[in-house]
C-alpha cells in the first residue's frame, strides 16, 4: 500500500487509542511513619535478681536475640564454668551478659514487656500446634511475673510424655542413666529432682547435681511393691508407717506443722546452740520388730522382707533421705534397704549427732541376723 494511502477505519481507531493511552504514573510512596515513642518509665520493674547473668546461647534460646551486640549489649564478664558435656564434667570459658539488660533489650525490641510477652505467646501457640512434643524455651517471667526469683527456665510444651526436669539433652541422657541405676524404675529420678526443686537454679547446676547423684548414690536393689492383699504382719507395718514423724515445713507460704512428734527424739548441741531430731528409739524398735515378724511369716523374698523394706524406706525418705550438691550425693535412708551387714557395722542411717550414741537400737542385731547376704 502506498505511504500516502488513507488509513482504514480499523487502523485509524487503533492509532487514536494508542495516542490517548495515558502514561502510567509512578506509585507514590507512603511517608515513613515516625517511630513510636515509648515511655520506659511506665514499664514494670524487672523481677530478675540484680547481678544475674546469662550466656549467649541462652540469650538466643530464651529471648530470641541472635546478636546481642546489634542491640547494644556488651558482656559483663567471662568465667570458667564446669558443665556436663556428653556425660562428663568439663571446664569451659563462658561469656556472660547482665540478664536484666538482656531483658530490657528484648522489651525495647517488641515495644515493652507486654509486647515481648505477646511475641513469646504467639511463638508458644505456634509450637504447640506444629510441634507439640517439642520444648518451648522462654524466661520464667513469661509463665509468671510473680515468681520469687526469675532465672532462665525451660518448660516443655503440653504433652503427656514431657518431663519438666529432663529439659536439656544432657539431662535426658542422665535420666536414662539414673533409670538404669534404679533397675528401670523412675522413682530415683523423681526423688532426686524433688530434692533439687527450689534448691538449685539453672540447667547447668541441675545437670551437675544429677551427674553427681548418678555417680555417687549407692547401688539400689530392685524396687518391690507390697503384696496386693496385705497380711496381718504387713498391715501392722503399714499402721506403724502412718505414725511416721514428719518435720514442720512451709508450703506455698503456709506453715505445715510436724506430725507424730511423740515418735521424735532430739540431741541438744550446746555450741552452736541447736537441736537435731531423729526417729525415737522406741519407734525404731517397733519398726524392726514389725520387720522381724514379716520375715518370720513371709521370708526375705519378694513377698516378704524385700517388699516391706521399701515401705519403711519411702516414709523415712521424707524424713531424712537423699541430699545432693554439685560435688556430693548421699542417701541417709539407704540403711533400710541394706542386706545383712558384718558384725560391728551399722546401717547407713543416722541415730544421733554424737558418735557414742549413733547406733541402732539393740533389736537391730536380731533383725540384721535374719537378712540375706545380698540385696
């Protein structure tokens, strides 16, 4: 077609539409919002004890701060600490931060204490939905702002198989070792953690105390339950255990008075002035007589003494039993589980603060002679 040829209607329309198509405008950027000014003076007071420190790994796990330096946090000191690594105590150099400063940085990052709490709650709900068997790490202030102290704690997600005490890989491994030590039973693991509850803070101290317990506590015999139907001899022992003395204590801020104090005797210590309490000689004599009666009727097997001794041990454990520290582990109730001891050897129990009186009542010799030579 010649260049001067007129445009057809179709081409004329297309050219017009092209010429009238508006040039697209650039998207207008919305103005940046001014940062929200937060009055930190309105924030609640931290419940973390002054001087509490936290390491970098825990900062990431608990406060979700991967790079403390990026938030202006600086280490307060370094120290060599003993940690349990692969079941052995190992000295490592740990870089520590002031935990109050870490908490403050987390608050600032999320707009305050309430914002940080809401952030953790969202993470917690997500984990419970997507990985209910997992362990949720958070500062204990997330779970309660009214705790008497706030260290770092780890609570498992809601799950029937979770164990609040086995909350690190090392503790889970130590739990297996302790269960093996107790012949497949969890009673020893629970008893040790019950003693440590409230007495130690932090997973590192917890791990070290449990490792000490695994290595230093005695070799326990298999746990034997009492017969399903109790004979008169077992009923008599059960009745005696209901007379077992207990110490006064505080529970949830309420004073719990001692029980059965008529079965308690004391040794006065002149300096420093003190009094140590023990199960009375008369009460112990009645217990040994009840055990002798069970042996006479049922023998020393699973249906007799091996079951009866655990009934006494469990009650005495509440009085004076397992004691744990970072370096020592003892069980002052173990004497009730021991088999026959050689002449001149006393059971592993405390009868008096004075050596001259620290021996069982005379009837014990008769009881000991009836015991098997192995547990």
